[in-house]
């Protein structure tokens, strides 16, 4: 069965500051902060659980999240 989801957030690692706002605002808690080479950034750890609501992209103060259509 295809899901109803229309878009997924794509996080730009270079723009992301790891502030955590998107993690806090995500209703199903599918975003988490990750660390790579001492730099924190947000990661979508559960694509299937994302509803495509765009709240994370709207909340990000650094314009680091783009909603990309999946269908
Ligand atoms: S689009 Fe919505 S459900 Fe998906 S990661 Fe962003 S806030 Fe969470
Ligand atoms: S709100 Fe934006 S800058 Fe902050 S952790 Fe999320 S993607 Fe990164």
C-alpha cells in the first residue's frame, strides 16, 4: 500500500547548526540529533514514520530543511 505522505524533509548538513528545534517540534519524533566529526546535525531516523507535515521545515531558523516531494 502506498502511503498518503507527499513529501519528506531533506536536511542540509552544512546549514544545520544542530540547534534541535526541528527535533522538538516533530509530532511523531522521527528526527534526532546526530554527531559527525564533532558537528551536530539533525537526521530523519524513521522515514516511514514521517507524516510529511512540514513542521520541522517551518520551524528551522536556518533554512536547513527542504521538503522534497516523494510522489
Ligand atoms: S515533516 Fe513532520 S513528521 Fe516529518 S520529520 Fe518533519 S516534523 Fe516530523
Ligand atoms: S532546526 Fe534546522 S538548524 Fe536546527 S537542528 Fe533542525 S535542521 Fe538543524
